[in-house]
C-alpha cells in the first residue's frame, strides 16, 4: 500500500509549515535578545525567550555563527520585502520611504556586533554583506524613484549613499546615551524633500 496518499502529503506540508514557524519564532527571539544583550548573549536566554529547549536551537543552528547569520539574513529579507508593501499602503511615496528608513535603522541597531560575532569566518561575513547590498539597495532605489516621480524629493540621491549615510549616523549610538541618530536622520529626510515652487 502506498504511503504517498493525500493525507501523507498534507501531513508533510503541515510538518514543514510547523518547522518554518518554529524557525521564525527562534529568529525573532534571537533578534530581540541581540538588541538588548548583544550577539554574545547566552543561548539559554534566546531559548527562554522563544519558549523552546536549547537542543531545539542547536538542532536548527549548530553554531552561534549559524544563528547570527540566519537572524541577519531573515531581517534583511523582511526589510527588503517591506518596500513594495509600504509603497502600496503609505499616504505617499515619501511616507513609505520614511517608514522604510525606520525599519532600516531598526535593522542597523540589531546588527550591532555582527562583525565581531563572525570574525572567525570572514568569508561568511563578506557573503552576508554582499547579500545585504543585493537585497536592500534595490528596495531603497524603488522607494527613492517613487518619491522622485511623485515630486516628493529632488532627483539625484543614490540609494547606496543614502543607506551609507544613515549607517554612519547610527555609529556611536550604543556608546553615548545622549546621542539619538533618529533626530539627525529626520533632518536628513527633511533635506531630501522637494522644495515647493516659488510664488
């Protein structure tokens, strides 16, 4: 008797869906812990936040570098996929750009310590940085182009330079409690706005 009936296939799909959900839960928990405790936080802290045993984490991610890499790839994907959704739902392309930059800054804050965590595997870090640019630069370009087409901002701003500038503004946030990069990023965004016609 064949085991590949409809019930078996449905069961396989259910197991796969459960596995994806479990991994999503782990990655979300790890990201939250990384924000508050850094990427060197104890694995047991991540397990507790996710509500799973440590063995479950090691089964999915055998090394810390595997977990760190997976967290950042997941966040890169979420940030990239947000661009078209924000364009569809925001009041204007500029509002979509502003909301996307908020997500991008959240990602940069969580990204703190990535280089140190992956320093034992520079090829892994280089590949992740390449992936970061390949996925997020087109997303930023899409938002900038829409804002230019709508007359919200002046043309000429390159996505890479905007992302790099925002990244530079985020440097130093952790070491100086008086410094809030979002205030300066807001000034940067105001500078992008298209000046209203004279008269």
